[in-house]
C-alpha cells in the first residue's frame, strides 16, 4: 500500500508552494479569529523552521507520511506541539494540493515565458545581423524561391511569440485560488477566501468548491502550450541538423553545441539540435498521460489525480532545457553566406521572378507567363545551365517580346529585394519586422 500510495518522492518538489500556501491559510485563520494569535505565531515559527530545514536539505522526508503536505505538517507539529494541529482547520489536502500544484505550474509558466523571451532576443539579433543574406526558401524541401536568412529567423520569432501568448493566456485562466474549497463542499468556518487568494498572488478565489478541487485544466493547458512550443523547437532543430550536413553546409555551430565522433575525425554532430528535435515526444507524452488520467474521472478529487505531477514536472524540465539549448544554438549559429547564396540561385529558384517580369513588362496573363517560364526552365535544364545563362536569342525563341532587361530579375538578390509585399522577405521588410518585434516583444 505504501509503495503505490506514496508521492513524497516527487511532490517534495512543491515544498515552497506548500509552505507559502500554509502561511497564507494561517494568516487568514488568525485574522478571522479561527486560530488564536498566540497559536498562529507558534505555527508560523514552526513553518519558518521547516522551511529552513527544507532549503538547507536537512529535512527528513518520511514515506510513511505519504506526501509533502503531511510531511511538512507533521514536522511543524513536532516542533510546535499540539497547537500545530490547528493549521489544518478549514482546509483539506484536496484544496491544499490543488493550490500547491497551481502555484507550481504558474511559476513554471513564468519561467518558460522568461526563457522564451531570451530565445526571441537571440532570433531577432540573428535576423537583424543577416537581414540581407540570401538563402533558398523551400516548399516540399525543394528549392522554391530565394528568401533571406533574417526572414527565416523571424518566422521562428513569430512562432515563439505565439507560444508566449499561449502560456500567458493559460496563466491568466489558472490564476484563481482553489484554497478554501476544503475537501469539496466548502467549510462552515468563517474563512476569507479573497484574503488567501490575494496573499498567494491569485486574482480571485475559484467560484465553485467542487470544481476547485477537481480541476487540473491549468496543467493540461500548460502541457498543451508546451507541446506546441516543443514542436516549434523541433522544427527549428531539424533545420539545424539539415543545415549542418556536408551536403547543405548552410550554417556552422561551434564545438559548444556539437560533438565529435570517436572514430571519424571529420564529424561534427549536432547533438544538441537532435535532442531538441526529440523532446516533443516527452512533452506530448505528458499531455497524453494527464489527459488520459483525467478522462472519465467523476467529481471531485480522486487519488488518480496524484499522478498529475510527474508528467507535468518532466515536461516542464524538458521544455526548459530545449529552450535553453535552442537559445544557445541560435546565438552560436553562423550562416555560411557563400554556400547559402550559391544554393539560393540553384534549382531555377528565380523562375517566378521571370514569370512575374513577363506579366509586368509584357502584360501577358500569369498563366501564359507560367507556360513561357516552364519552357525556358526546360531549355535550361536540357542545356544543364541556369536561367540567367540562356542567351537573349534563346529566350526570344520562346517569347519574342523578351528583352535583355529580364536578366535584372534573375539573381537571388534581385528576387528577395523585390519581395516588398507586407510580410515578404525583402531585407528592408525583415529589418522593419525585427525592429518592431524588438519594440513590442522584448
Ligand atoms: N498526495 C495527494 C495528491 O497529490 C494529496 C491529496 C490527497 N487527498 C486525499 N484526499 N487523499 O493528490
């Protein structure tokens, strides 16, 4: 029984929240005249000592006492004497654990938000530094149109900013206090839930005592936001892995974020990126685990819910690590300008620019321009050359109206510079987007 019932091995991680919650509850009990000032003072001192023992790693956790709540209370009562037993008046472990866990998840959401701010700063710095570095843009992982490295970085900045929005949104909704719901039905003592909510930094008490002890939405929302964020990080990680290959050589990472091979001296393995790429499995696994555990549970608290913590803690740890590693890699990343420029021009990447020129200058419908461009691409492909290497005569054999002016639009630089539509990849757009993001998000 002890083995399956015990949670102290993992819920001791919430010891600070447990003490904080007890202090708020105690102050309220004293203010409401439910516990005498004298007993209140003794209990407060006892909690201070327990806190010191925990902070200094001297606390003797007892599995027989099941969880962090009973461990803290029992040790406090040992110090204080029988008066210690008054702390649990008008409280249950059900509202206690709901409160502790909410405080923990709220803090985790704040830490993730701060870490994502660092990542955003790194992405914006890279975008500004490389606003005009051309590189291939892909769809289907096939060269599509040239883009800029800065634009690529800002695409991730957008995702990360949305992630922050999700964590902040979840935080707003979770910031209500379950404390005072007691076991499930409330209490007959004249408690002041507004006061405990305020003391713990909550916006207000939860309205329904049954919901207060039965709800774990805060953790589910945190894990859902974490899953989406981990997915974003893994996409970026995959690009780094790809860009680091000998075939791409788009970027370099220093030894700080790569490892060597024990047998192949030429190798630089992007281990950090690979591990970031792997993390969504754990984070989504945590969401799946918690959602599945909650599914079908009758109101209100059931012991099943003790299993909410391990996946949440693990997912938070994994995400924080993935964000830190990604931030480090973004700062360390050096785009290889020459290789990127060469690749940007390959694969007839300016074919759309050619078609657009035909529309703009010759006034032909886009569909017809697309057809002409297709014929020119085919011609270049057969000759084994780029579009810009076709002679004017060859171009005119397909469309008589083409003039030498067309060569102007066939370089990757000209291509990206022309993409000035809102949200487009033009270097000036990227600089403006980065400046705006720096102002609004950092
Ligand atoms: N260790 C328990 C948990 O984490 C605390 C709440 C126990 N409540 C109860 N009625 N047994 O869920």
